[in-house]
């Protein structure tokens, strides 16, 4: 299989969401992947860096592609990472780690479509924020 990386190094969501709910938004994203049976992204996981985001394994095809391009990030990065960009405690975009195109157009388009779909339903974001707030109140009591 030939790898054709996207020329894009970041994606911009239609709406921003609070940094405080990034893990919950990602959980809804993972549920949606399985709900829609998007097998090409079944290996995607949450990136636990400070920014958060997504990561996918480096397959042999990706390693070969990176070697051919003389991009040796695979030697120090354990995965292909798409990290959130946080501005004023809000997230509305994600970037390829180290500015290197390590996702295909299909992967980026699918991630963007699903996140936008989640964010288009404001009540979903409001529900997540509400649940987090209520959980914090319960813990404080």
C-alpha cells in the first residue's frame, strides 16, 4: 500500500470547545467511530500530552514512507500524533506533531467531520460541561 500524506498540517473545527472537556469530546469521537463502523480509524486513541488530541500507530508503510522522505521522526515518536491547539482555554484546531504531515486526507477529513458533528449539537457540549460541573460539586461536598 502506498502512503499519500495530506498536504495539510492542521485541521480547524467549525466551533471551539472548552479545554476542560477535551477528553469527553474524544470519548464521544471514539464512540462515533465504532457507531459509524469506520474501521480505518479503529486504532486511533487519545493522546495524553498536555494539549491532548489523537494518535495512531506507525505502520510499516508509514515508517517506510518517512524513511524515503528522510523524515526520521519515527525514531523518537512512538505514534502519529494530531494534537489540539489551545487558545484562551478553548480548542478549535489540531496540528500534526512536529509540523510533519503524518496523516492522510481521509484520516484528517474523517476526524474533522466527526468532531464537527459532535460540536454541531451544542446540547452535547453543554451536557458534558454540565456533567463535569456537577461531578466537581459532588466531589467538593
